[in-house]
């Protein structure tokens, strides 16, 4: 198998799996129960949360465990107190989950991006109004891997906050960053980035799926979506998913430890794959030439149908994807790829290759050859 | 020769593609997108089916197209189906879909786009002129095809019509088609027989009514809408009486369902059916010695057809001749020629 879709899902690491295993059966207790073994589980659970939060320079008590990034994003949007239809600004390259939440505010604004998918700061500055309450920008676009200038965005927000303070305007303004892509490859610290809300998830960093978190700064007032027993500081009720959180913590710890070396390794592999694929001049590389996650290699072969390529490649056990192909089948164009100015033909021919632990130099060379062969065969077929 | 093949993402049309390819046709796989809406309790699998069809087409290196017929399907098939149910009939949407969508709209569009012929994965055969029963008697689908136009039939290939279903499956497995082990969709393609009730409820408001015993007039219980019930139906009555009851009569105006315990009730059995919308295929004459089918897979029953009165008379009593369903005529050697048929009006 040649797996080039690490941005979609990653296998649970041995360490994470081993860490979480005892909490399914042996230490199954409900962390809210009063007896000692349950209290022990509670302590371990809290410690795991602290561990996760500390990787981002935060505290466990500011971390709300959710069922994944989608729920975290939904929860982040509850920070908006106003019903103003224009209270929200998002970038043009956000995940569908962010777009769907923004649509709850019919006149939400979209921040323009350049040809690489990076937001244009001047456009953001011009779009912040006294009514803006939430700006949601991803750490890196899930289709392009382009990194966003989060701390510069935070600076703009600080300026606006200052202005409101002086004007006696108590309307809050927050920055939410969806870091679903990038954990384990970018050193993310909430204070350095200047974010007020941070979405992270476990399923893309070799932890279990169905678990994620939202970190929030103290001043951000959130409203729970799931109410009940009052777990997670009253912001997300329901018995804690102890094994998943333990697995999440173990995965993030491991990712953190290997961050520098894995970054270097993946960048080298990605550049190798890029060089190999450059042998076919019809392949265009997408995303930012410098500010891009080191494991991302989005490409476009104008004139080809990416979904056919996916089905061809799967016959060789090469697994790649693109959000764009799936959207295209359903008759909609990828908003992110449209936003960077790609034509329909370029979008239809776009694939997202994302590298990770399952790749090494040998397999990258092999897979590059398969991809090149499949592309040439398709190009021959439609000639 | 350029052939446009309707591909549903199932085993039959996938194997059909390989057979056409083997016969050196220039094949274009076509997915007809007729319906995409999920309904309560029913996830419409169109996106997965489309992906499967495209996956097979890609594997075989054939051209692939998607035809979006949702608007027309809604008008020609769904609206017809709902109108028939409202009249108290039990329509057959598959027959309508073949007549109006697959062998009309798809046929016309395919020819417009340069096809010489069309093909489908139906179990039926043709000699270029006659519509013939499939080699696999258990899978024969001519019941659903009797109304397709003669022009379309003249330019249609049924690549698997001469095969047994079991052989189609074996071939799919041998060729390692990714859909070889995909379960078959049954009945109304998008909801299946089990979902028809939910489907109707989405579009038509229904009212509860009485269930009465035919013989005594006694109220036995209540139903959630006469529209949901079909003549001869035994299940889904939720009567708390021991022995099974059968639906024998529907009064749509009063919204009353009449049931009987008597399987021999005269309402349930009949030797005659009056037809409407009779369609006799080109070049066919209806002979004296006729065999007919009153539903898909029903045994071929001896009968006569009076063209003047549009009436079918059976040699033997038939159970639940259901208004809205079709009676399809067969004749010739082994009764293999499908002559046409009509829709039961009463």
C-alpha cells in the first residue's frame, strides 16, 4: 500500500493504542463516579487533558474535549453573542465545517486569498467592522496546505480591540484558528499565535478518530451545544471518552517529541516527490511555495479527471484524494480552489497528496513512478 | 460502433460493460442521476453508486458520463407514481422509468451525443425487432420493459440477457470487478419496497381511517392512510386478531380498508381484468393462445385478450389483480416474445 492521504486520516500509533487500551475494559470507570478507582481514572483523564493543552501552551481547564474538529468548530462559533448577520469573517479556504457555521450569519464576510491560498491581510483589515465578533482562519488550508499568517491576523484584531476599548464599545472580537491540519508539523502556541480559540483533533495526528478539542482563552464566553451532566466545565456534557482522550494525549506527545525530525524528514520526501513528478511538465503544483505544510503536495493536471486518477491509482494500491473531486461529483466546485483562481478544468484535475509516517524514500520513488505512469496513460487515452 | 451503456454501479451493468468491450464496441458508461435526496430513514446511495460506476468505467478504460435527469424523473416517474397512489392504485414506477427515462430520455440524449446504440444491464433479449424473455427465467425483466418504444428497442443491446444471473456474478468475481459482491437493489430503485410508505408520506398527507371486515362491516382497527395498502396485502395491518387478514377492497373516498380472513374471498380472486393504456409492440398481433404475467416473476398464465373491451380473461382464477400494476403479454415459441401489455384499471 502507498498511502498519500495523511491529511484525511492517520493510523493510530502503537504508543497511542497501547496507552488507551487499558481504559476500555480494565480501567473502565466513569470519571465522575465517587469511589477510588473512578477517582484514579478522573486524575489520569485530567492529566491527559493538561498534557494536551500544555503542548499548545494552555491549561487543561481551558480545553474542552469534543467529538472532533467539526464539533470544536461548532462550539467556537457559539462565542458570537450578536445576531448581526455580518458578525463573522472567514477566509476563502476554510473547511466546509467552518463555512457551514459561518452561514448561520447570512451576511458573513469572506477574506480574499492570493493565488497560493494565503489570506490578503489588507482585505481582512478592510472587512473588520465594529460589528465583527469572530474571525475564523485555519492554520493551514486542508486542500492546499498553505499556512496562514495567524499572528498578523491576531495583531489586526488587537488593534480593533484597542479601538473598541477606547471608544467604550464592549463588543468582543475573537480569533478562532482551525488547526486540524498542522499539529505535529508546526509548533503551535496559543500565546505566540495570539488566538482566542483553537480547534485541534486527534484523528490526523496518529491518535484515535472521533475525538478533538477546543482550547479557549478565559475571556471567551462559550455556550454549550450538548447539555446534560455538566462535564467539560459545563460546556460539553456527556461521560468523558477516557480511552480516546488518553490516546489523543499519547499521540500528541509523540508528535511533539518528533516534531523537528519528522518535519525535516517529510519536507525532504515531499520535495523528492515534487522533483520526481516534475518530470511531467503538465503537472502543476498548487499552494504556497514557501508557507506550506511540509507534508502537502497538492497538484493539478488540467484536462484530466482527478476522480478517474484516484480510481486508477487505487488499482495499484496508491491512495490519494481530493476534497475537490468529491465535491465535483456532487456538482459543486471546491470553494478553496475556486478562490485561488483555478479554472474548472484545473479544479477537476486536482489531487491532494499528503505525506506522513507511512512513507519513506523508497516508497516515494516507487509511488512517483506509478503516478506518472497513470497520468500518462490517462493523457494518452483522451488524446 | 459507439454504444452508450447505462451504468448503475451494480454488478449487472458492470458485467455488461465488459461484454460490450469484448465485442469490440466503443463503450461509454453513463450514470443516470435520477434521484439524490435522502429521505427519513433512507439514505439515497446515488453518490456511492455513481462512484462505483465510474470506478468500473475507469478500470475498463472506457469513457464515462453523468446524465442528470432529476427534474424529468420527478415529473415523469415520481409525480405519476404519487398520482396513481392517490387514486388508490398501486403503480409500477420501474415500468414508467424504463419507458420515460431509460429508453426515451437517455436513448434520445445518447443518440444526440453521437451514440449509434444504447445498452443496459437488464435481463432481457432482443433479436433487433422483438423483445424476448431473458435466458434466466427467474431474473427476466421484460415485465418492466414491455412499454419501451420500438425505435429504442431497435437500437438497444442487452449484453447479459442471454446469461444466468449466477454466471454474471461469477464473471464479475473472475474479472475482479470492484462491485462483484455488491448486493442488488430491489424494487423501486431509490427506496426499495420497504421504504415506499415513508416515500409516499414525504409527499402526500395521509389521514388515519378504519379497517373493516368485509363480510360483517365490523371495525377491526385503524390504518394510517388507505393509500399505503395494496390488494391482497397481509402484513402491516397490525390487527390484534389471531388469524391473518387480507386487504380485499379499498374505499379511497371514505378512506376505509376492507379486510377478510377468507383467502377465497371473491374480491381477492378474479378471472378477469380490464386494462387501460394498452401498448402492443410493433409488428405483433395478439394471438388466441396467450400467456400473461400479472406481476414480475409471476408464472406465465394462460389467458385471452379481447381488444374491443380491453379485457384479459384468464383460464384460472388469479389472486390480487391489482389496479395500477401491469399485465404483460407473451407468445411465440416458449412464449418468449413479449408482445406488450396494459395497466390494470379494475
